[in-house]
């Protein structure tokens, strides 16, 4: 769907609790986005690539550490 809006970049500022809450919120927004955009039907590798692309610079830095 062309009108599906991706979530904003993940903010990893603040305490561990606020970062965990931010991740939960971002993850839910991402899941809603991929469903609205029809991406949930794509291969999981495509979904993962989209997540990494949308998560933002801070989120990408965290991703590279795991």
C-alpha cells in the first residue's frame, strides 16, 4: 500500500528501561507497517533487510553488535 507510513527511526537514548520500551513500541509500529504495506508476505530475509534499513543509525549500530 502506498499510503503505509514506516515508523520513525528507533531512538536508543535514555535508561535501559526507556530503550526497552522504545524498542517494543518501534517493533509494534514496524509490524503494523509491514502488514499494511503487504511486506509481511515477503521472505523473512526481505523483512529483516527492511527492518535494518528503517531502524536508523543508532539501531543499526546496535544491530552490528549482535
